[in-house]
C-alpha cells in the first residue's frame, strides 16, 4: 500500500502567499486608478479619426486641408519638415492637453495654444510650449528656449526632457488664464496670462510688436513644423469648465479608452 504524504504548508509560507496576493490586489487597484481616473473625459485627437481633428494652418479655404508635410499612421503624427503647421479644427479656451512627443538630434518644434487663424504665423497669437534639442544647437541659448519653456518668456524650473529619439510626455493645462506646463510628470512652468508679470515679460520681448499675442480667450492648438522632423502620439484633450467652450461641444469623450502604447502608464511596482 502506497502512502501519500501530505505537505504541510508552514505559517511562514502561507504568510508569503497572502502578502503576495495582497500586493497583487493593491497593484491592480493602483493600475486601474492610474489609467482610468486621470483620463476620464479626454478626447483622443490621434485615433482612427485623427485626420478629422486637424487641418493645415492657413488651409481653411484649400481643397486639400491636410498638409503634405504631415502624416498620420498608427496613431502617430509625423512632420517630415519644411511644410506648414498643423492646427486643431476646433478651438479651445480652458483645457487639459496631454501628448507624447519626440524629436531627432537638433530637432526644434513646439505646441502653441489659443491660436487664431491670421495671415501671420501661428506664433504671432499663441504662446508656445517649446520642444527643442538644446544640446544639439550650435549657438548659445537662453533657458527660456529649453523644452517645455514658454518660448522666449518663461524658462522651465526643471530640465526634465529625455534625449533626442526618446518619447517624452507633455501636458498643458489652462484654467481661468492660469497656465501650467508639465514635462515627464513634473510641473516645470506656471504663469498667468494677462498678469502684470506676463505683461512685463511680453513688453520686453519681440512679442510686444504682435498685437494679439497671448490675448485670445480661446483658439486652436497648433503643432509646429519648424523645418525638422517631430513626432506626436496619444494626443488627447479635455475641455475644462470655462463658459466660452459651452457652445462648441461636438467632440465625443471616450473616458479612459485612450491608447496608451503600453509604457509608463502602469505603476513600475506592477511589472
């Protein structure tokens, strides 16, 4: 007769098993909260219908409103360089804009906001979230030219940009004329449009000659083609509670169903 021995699970082993299970549950809740909570109400601008959200700057009256220098493939916007800027087909006042971006060595681009369509370039009216490879630039630069700066006006408090060729996470939040720039999870700039400090900085800059610069209560988001390649993905936006946007709400929010490309959106402890 063969006797089957029973393995006795020690209290220590049971403790490890229980601790592991609790850690897994906690990790799952952390992941769910991180991926779903912060993304509620956002509208993807680079999804399957991405081209419906963008047109070339100055192309409103052109038959083919999509510029040849930009391509949208598999959720990634790519400027080949040497063409026109790309603007949202809709305008935004207060918003939370989140996006991923990368540039090559020597790359130079930007994200402008509250831009109005004029005969002049987009930067005549819209402040710019700078995207720039400072180390790849031959001439000396000032801190307000670094990535995530308000170009020419406010330098980032932290240099948080990743090396050229790597994806970065950008974010711009505007509420009641208070503006915040984030880069790779860190808030690097904050300022108030129309404040005394803002007016003084503009008056001392080249922007002083541009009458409408930074004065629009709402406008387009513009991705700059500065002559070098630039890539954007996971671009999504959420309208915030400013009354000026109430009449323009055709965008359909998709909650947390925004494509994440599978990196940096999960708590590292869950890997």
